[in-house]
């Protein structure tokens, strides 16, 4: 199965799904390998190749250290390499002249891990079931994708703190220029992602350079606030250099440091960084450098960047349970949990953190209808801080957008781990991709997940990608989000349109911000 592109001939394969067969073109390079002289440099166009390029296997992931969770559970982790890591996958019903909606997935992993080849987000079932073209991309991670170096190595490395963002833009440019050959419509492209991938989508939403490259956006458990100022990014660079045994004067050694040594230094740095964080450590983030990003993406969205792009955005009810309800359980004391609660609030309001903790517990009790356990309080606090309230701020920032914005709250709870995880982080992904029976998914959803919920969500995501309006048979009418009613679709086995869900928690954080500012 061959396909001719401007860069050369691809030789793909066919995969059989529950619905029909789909054509798969895997590991396609969208930029040159970012190695050698191209390390820490912006992505460069692919040099055309001679002969046929085999596209039957996934390409390597961007360089990263093994994921401890995946390792502990003996899950497959794809090989990673600087060579050929800037690749993407395309699943299409047929590479013909038909103009199908295109859905471009950006994977999560905290900007330090993940790949476009996870079974959770394999695009074959979506492509076959709904006659769409699905693309999944890789981008540079960790120090190789987000380490600010321009102040040390000169103008040629001025974009080093945003290479992951530039890789994503390069992949979208590749889609614009090539996707018609796969039966996709370059004028109907949706970019979607979850966790760091959701943050990447929200960042692109606030990036003027990305305007026109996508026409819809879906942010799952992401935020438009994952970016640092230049001074903070330079401080991160100093800490990384120390972990690598380097100084500002010897920073150029990073350019030819063996990859194994660089990743070992990255592991030392991330481990040290995580010790100072309650919950999710995010040592690497994009930089507001005045080049790729001129301001916080949230502020750019508020200012009207990509205001004409319809947006679907939401969170899971218990995002942070991965940090507070260890799957195997542990003996953490009540005092230790209370100390973490106080630590989270101390960063938001400098005085009376324990008093605010008591206030928060009371608000949460009202929302739950019962007195919460300490770990539930901590989970809700972290979920609010990392996901839910940033999502509320993004929704508010879109108030004057010309295109409509739709909100959701995913509340189906996994029965696994004695029910302690609730509607945890990542749980929504296999429902969207119709991959509930994948081994990676079964470890989250169990062996009897509600297929109908997956049918609703996947159909809604695709319909939104096609029309900009989330619709599916059996789903209530999805009213756009607005500041008066804050309409939000609860995604569960009985989908329900809610007005301002978890309003008490939202108001708590608004009041906390006012207290902190006073």
C-alpha cells in the first residue's frame, strides 16, 4: 500500500478494527532528526528520501527516562531516540480524494514522557467507526524540548525553551500540506490532547504563530497556564546544569553530551524538583520568551487569539487521585496529609492556611453531601489547583470569543483499586478513542466498562471536529458555556447538562485569590 508525498513514497499497512479495516501510515517523519547540530534547534523540514519509506511500524518516542508506573506494572514502553523521533502516525479509512475531518492528537506525559504510540490513543477505531482521519504526533520532551539556553549559548539557541511547541506547530504545518493525500480535509483540522497534551493544545490556542493551522480545539484535563517567565526558566536551567555537573560557562557541553548522560542528569534534576512539590511536579514547561510566546497563553486567549476556533474543554472529577490515593495503599498519617493540605494552600494565600483548609473542607462537604476524608480534601485541592480552576479561567477567558465554547465534567468512576481513584486522570482517554479493551485501558476501566459512554464520547468528539458542535444520539442538547449559567455536560452513564457544577469550590478559589491579592 503505497502513497506518494512531496517528500517521497510511503509504504503503509492495513489494520482490522471492530468496524472495518483502516489504512495505517506509522512513524512518518514531519521534521528532520533533532540530533547532532540540530540538538536544541528549531525543527527543520524533512529532506526528501529516495525509494520507499516503510511506514508500517511506530517510530521512536522522543528521548525520555522510563516511566516508573509503566515499569512497575511491566507495561510496554516504546524505544526512544533523538534519531527520527519527530514522527507522526496517520490512520485513515482510505487514502483517497475524499475530504474527511482530521483529528490531530497530542499526547500527555508532563512534558517529560509519553509517545504517539500508546494503545490508549490508537486512532484506528475512531477512523474506522466515524470515517475520519486521525493523526498522532511526537514532540521533544524534557530538557531537549523545554530547556532555556539562548542566554547562555546565543541567538542560535534562543528558541530552545519552546522546541516542544515549535515541534507541534511543525507537525500541524505538515498536516496542512500533506493530509489531503490521506483523504483528509486540511481546512477541517481539530487539535486535541489530554494532560500535558491538553496543556499543549491550550498553549497553541494562545499562540499567534499557530493561528490558521487548526479549526477546532479540544482540551482534556489541560490548562492555558503552563508556561514560565524568562527569569524563572533561566533559574530552572541553572538547576539543571548543576544536576548535569555543568556551569553556565560549560553549558555548551550539552550540545554533544551523550544522550544517556543527559537523561541521567534530567532524572537527577526532576527527582530533586519533585521533592519540593505536593502533587504533580512540572519541571519543564514552555517559556514566555517574547518569540514563540509573548505572554501567558491564557492572556492571549483573553485578548482574542484564536477567538474564531470552537473549543471543547473539561476535566475529570478526581484528576489528582493518582497523587493522593496510591493504588496499593499506604500508611500515610492524618497529620502528614493535613500538612500537605496546608502546604498547597500556603502557596495560594500566605496567612491562615489551616483556617482556609477548614473552610475548604466545609465547602467540599457541601458539594459531596458528606464529610470528606483527609485524602479526599487533598485530592480535591490538587484537582482544583492543577486542572479544574485553570479550566474555569480558560472558560472565562473565552467569554468574548466569536466561536462557541463547550464545557464538560467527566464523572464516571473506575471500580478498580477499591473505588479509591474515582474519576481519575487519564480515565477519559480510552473512552474517547474506543479502546476500552486495550491492556493499558483495562488497568484503568476494569473489564466491564460502559461501552455506551464510549459511544457517546467518541461520537461527540468526532461531531465536534466535523461541525464545531458536540452532538451524539442519546446525549442531551449541549448548550454552549456562558458566564451566566456556566452550562457543563456531565459525562457519565446518564449524561446531564448542569449549570455551574461544583460552584462552591469555584467561588472558594475566587475568594482565595481576592484574599491573596489584598
